[in-house]
């Protein structure tokens, strides 16, 4: 097999690794370039939705995810003043999916599980400290221009998949627009081992408030004993130093859930939040997936899941092209299917999730809470609602696009 006859993958985040394991399973050689020294442990995504569990089941990884993460059937919608508004039960999806629950598993653990599984396969290379700067292409293939520890080098392949995140150089090389907007506020994520379950919180909670909404969820953490993450919005007038100040964080947490002891803080991270979708996912032999193609606010836990769905969709088509004489038009189909649902579902739902949490008008808030109460008190209504937010509808919609 010629060195050039392979897929190049830019980026060793969860979507790069998911692309990699699927290619390995299909028997397609690849080289993955990661700019950092290994898998980043940044505390970001942790929610895995039912259709994603179905996809990973096809490559044998779901049982590992279930074992390593928290399996949770319920999530709470709350109000900071009124407490519990609606207790959603994914169990109503039992006839829609074999996995009617969410799994909470940190994204770096998902990537590491995939990396371990890749050791069963040959014919691939994973090159850390290799940053893809640019890409060019001709009729035979692509050339990635890569900064390596030994200087700039060129690597050839048949296709390149840009999984290099929101600031993707691969997307920039395709010269496409990344249309959308940035929210004014940034999101602070604080993690603490303090056990919020003793106050009646579920593993995942969305907590509305006209002044300071928050999201609270629990992951297993580094020692598997449980680590709670709290997400707060931050006014753009405050500096990072002010937001990260120990006393300010303590006051915010005490304001959210008062306790006699101070909170122990493990992480504090601040994120800019955008809503954007690339206007093209494919330019010849250059294709993008995951955050390189779409970014959104994290409320609802959908961004990474959407990227996983991209990776499964794309690699299935690359397999058709590679081994079964499939036409490269399949790559346009990938774009049509995944870009359409990114706009119709990912962007629409995540923007709506944020709007609902921060709603200021009291009557509108009450109306919305009553709607949620009505949904959770009727199994069929709840099923219909959860099919959308648990991402089942998005997958079905993508499949329906020819
Ligand atoms: C606070 C927060 C919470 C979130 N929670 C959830 C959640 O619960 N559920 C969910 O589905 N999503 C969630 N998300 C979104 C999720 O984190 C992203 O969608 C996900 O990380 C996208 O994965 P990716 O592999 O596409 O990109 P990334 O995770 O950004 O990975 C890109 C990788 O590419 C590397 N790279 C970058 N440039 C280059 C280059 N030029 N060459 C080579 N390598 C490069 C980077 O070092 C990185 O390793 C959350 C995001 C945030 C910020």
C-alpha cells in the first residue's frame, strides 16, 4: 500500500478519533495529526445521547462507555427560585432506541477509549505535536502542510478530514464561510467534588433564572468518585481575572447552593460561545466534521454528539468510495445530510435551550414551565419532545435526505 493512499485526519479530539476508529474498522489506512502533545483533558463535553450510543454499539464501544460513565435516565429542568419544574424520563423512548438514557462520560475518556482500541489495528499513524497549517489538492489527492517537531513537512493522502475544532485550519484552507454569531457572554465552568445529589439534584440539571441561569451535571471525574460541573453565564464587562477570583466563585456557588463549608474547586474554565455552521463541508477531497463544521452553545449537550454523527456518516461513505467504487458524489450527500441537520436541529435547539433558561418575562417563564409540566405528565407528549432533544429526529431527518 502506497504511503500516499490513505486518509489524513487533522485533529485528535473526539471527532478525529471517532473518524480514525471507523476508518480502522473499515480497513482504510490513515494518518492522524494532533497539534497538542496528546489528548486534551479540558473539561468540555460529557453527555452521550441515545443515537450516539447506537452508533458506537456498531463498533463495539458502547458497553465500555456504559461501564466507564454514569448511566442516567432522568434529567431535571429547574428554576432557581421555584426548584424542580419538570423531571424528564428518557425511559419513554424505550421503543425508539435500545438505549433510552444518557451516558455521562468526559470527552477525553471517550478519546482515550478509542485510542486504546486502535492498538488492535495496523496501517495507521498517530502523530502528536503535528499541526496542520494548510492543505492543497490536485486530481490524485491532497497535501497537508504540517508543522512538526522537525520543521515544516508535507504529507500526501487521498482525502483529508478536518476535525481540527472551531478554529479549523482545514476549513480555512477550503475558504468557506463560518456563518453565525458569538454570544456576548462567556460561559464559566467550575468543577467541585461537593455532592449536589444530597439536595435532590439529578445527574443533569438545567436551572432557569432571569438573572443567573446555570447548568449542573455530574461526571465520574479523575478518581471515579464524582465531580460536579456548574456552568454560569458571564457578563462581557468582567475580566477573566475577576471571573476566576476565588471569592467571586465561592459567592456564586454559595448563592446557588448555600452550605456551611467553602467549596473545593478543581477546575475553572471560561469559554467563548458561538453559533456557527460552515457554508460548505466539502471542497473536492477536503472535508470537515465536528466543531470544524459547526459550533454551538453547550446547553443540551449536543455539539460533540453531532460531530460523532458526522464522523459515522462520513466514514461510511468513504468506505463506499474506497472499496465499493462509490462515487465521490457521496461526499456531497454527506454535506447535504449533515449540514441540513446542523442548521435545523443543532443550531435551532441549542439557541432555544439558552433562550428558555434566561427568559426574563415572568408570564412567559410561567407559561414555559407549565408547558414542560404538561409534557412530563403525558408519556406520548414527553416521547415526542424527547425524540427531538435526544437527537433521534435529527438522525432520521438526515437519513431522509437523498
Ligand atoms: C463547556 C463545554 C461543555 C460542552 N458540553 C458538551 C456536551 O455535554 N455534549 C456535547 O455533545 N458537546 C458538548 N460540548 C461541545 C464539545 O466539547 C465539542 O463539540 C467537541 O469537543 C468537538 O470535538 P472536535 O473533535 O470536533 O473538536 P475539539 O474537541 O476542539 O478537538 C480538535 C482537536 O484538534 C486539534 N487541532 C486544532 N488545530 C489543529 C491543527 N491545525 N492541526 C492538528 N490538530 C489541531 C486540537 O488540539 C484538538 O485536539 C461542550 C463544549 C464546551 C465548551
